[in-house]
């Protein structure tokens, strides 16, 4: 069965960077795009960016442009999201989410990781 | 950016009753709309995509309508496990955007 397993919770100081991983199993990792979505405590969902299935192209929300980098390692079936210059407002649960159709870059998200809490505090 | 507005923010419903959730897009998103359910401490779960197609394993009491700018998620007869927060999402245009959510609570 499809599974997305994310790395554990992180506590970071303002100005630092964090890198969250998302290990995929149960499907052809290179055939599906991956997106990242975050959720601040008690708030709604916010889309951050995507990485395409095969060509490793990325696109980011302008809100995070310059601070976020999404990558993937096909040998490890793992996607990564790195966010730099962290501030307290970046405290949130970060999710990876798979696009629901093979070969599509943008569509609904059919599988989600369990989420990774990133806390930014001095 | 396409703004997604959900209403109401909170919906109080008795078990067995029908719940109707609304989602409005600031411009047409065609049928490129999904609905997700989220329970406390859990990741969102896909319910509906393409405005009206139920995801695998989703019970028939969940239905969606569209397309265009006005969308509705209907839960025909609320079960105890349906009390949660529901989000709509458009994937018609970049950046992808979500509505603010509707919390369905027990009346």
C-alpha cells in the first residue's frame, strides 16, 4: 500500500534552516509529483510548492520563494523540503502530499505524510 | 491568486442529519477542486476530487457538486466519524490554494 513516512519533529532557533524528509513506498516514486503543504497551529492549510515526477522541476509559492527548496532522491524514494531563515511564524506541521494522477504535476492529493512538527523558538 | 472562501466557518449538526458545506472561488476553477477531511492530530484525507468524484473508499453519503466558482460538499446523513474540519482546494491555477475550512460539530 502507498505510504509516505516523514521525519520526526524538529526544534530550531530563529534564522536556522530545517530539512524535512518524506520517504515513499508502495508505488513508483518516479511517476508521481510531490507537493508540500504546511499548517500553523490551529490554522488552515497552506501550499508551499511542488517537485515534478521525472524532470525534478520545482515551483514554489511566492510567499516562500527564496527560502524553500524541494528536492527528491530517487535512489532513496525520498522527497525533501528545506526551509531557511526560519522565524517564529514558520512554526507549523509540514506535510508532503502525493499528486493523485500518475504523470501529473498538479492535481488533487491522494496520499499525505503523517506530518512533521517544526517549532521555531529562541 | 485564487481565493477560496468556505462557509459557514462552523456547522452544528445532529447525527443522522444532512450537512451542506459551501466553497466559493474568486474566479472559475473549472472542475479542478478537491475536498479533504481533517481530524485533530491527523493529516488531511481526500474525499472528493474533480469537484464530484469520490475518492477510493469514501462512503456514498459524501457528494460534491460544481463546477465553476460555487461548490458544495454534502454529507447526506452524518455519522459520528464525520465530525471534523473540511477543506476545499483548487488546483486549477498556481499557486494552489485552500479554503479556510468548515468545522462540522455535534449539535
